[in-house]
C-alpha cells in the first residue's frame, strides 16, 4: 500500500503551513484533531471560534453552536487573525 502525504507527516511528526494547505480537506481535519492543541476559544453569537496550534502555525475553526456544524476553517502563521487572540492577554514587561 502506497503512503500518502498524510502518512509521511505522521511519520516525520513535523509539518509546515504550506504542507498542511496542500493536503486534502479530510487529511487537514485528521491532522487538526490528532495533532492540534486547542489554544483559545471565544463566542460570537451562535458561533464558537476555536484557535488550534499545529507545530509552527495556527488553525481557526468556526463552529455553529446549535447545529455543531463547522462553518469555516482557516490556517495561518501570524497577522490580524492571531493578534485578536493575543490582545485578550496582557503581558507586562518590567
């Protein structure tokens, strides 16, 4: 049986964002559920926004709280999508 991209990443244990984006949707979700670490969650009306970390990038997942359906998924490394989570935590430097 031939190994696919997903199998190679499971064996190597390290994934880059560009590699994740090349995976099909099913394998992206499999990586998210198996390797993703939930970092934060927030509510926006009936939508729960979940932030996961996978190696050196993030995945934001939007879920409808009533139907429990996934509405949206986006993967990224930095920028405004990450900053909205970081702004919730104040860091004081002495």
